[in-house]
């Protein structure tokens, strides 16, 4: 049991070091929420059908929606720097 727990913790630490969005022990609530929002907007930009869905729902062009999502994503990335 103890070896399983150590193995799981070492795997989790490896994932946290490898991928930014997985968090770490010192991550506060705000940074965690910003990571989720940033990853969501990046996913919306990367998946064309989802982007088209948002464009139809907001009565905007797909290019305008992509631009808006990229602007919000840049602002969220800037929030994490400071």
C-alpha cells in the first residue's frame, strides 16, 4: 500500500512538472481557475465545430469569435504573470 501511494505521488509530480495546467501543491484557487479558463478558450479556438457553435449562438462570424477568444486568452495569460 505504501509503495502504491509513493508510485502515484511520483507519477503526479511527473505530470505536474511536464504539463502546466495540471497544477501543483502551491497553486492557489485563482491560478487554478485562470488555468481552467485559459485551457477552455484554447480548446474552443482549436476545435472548429465548437467555435462555429459559439459564432452561431452569438450571431458573430467565426473569425470574430476566434479573435475574441484569443484576446481573452491573452488577458488570462497576462494575469498569471503578475
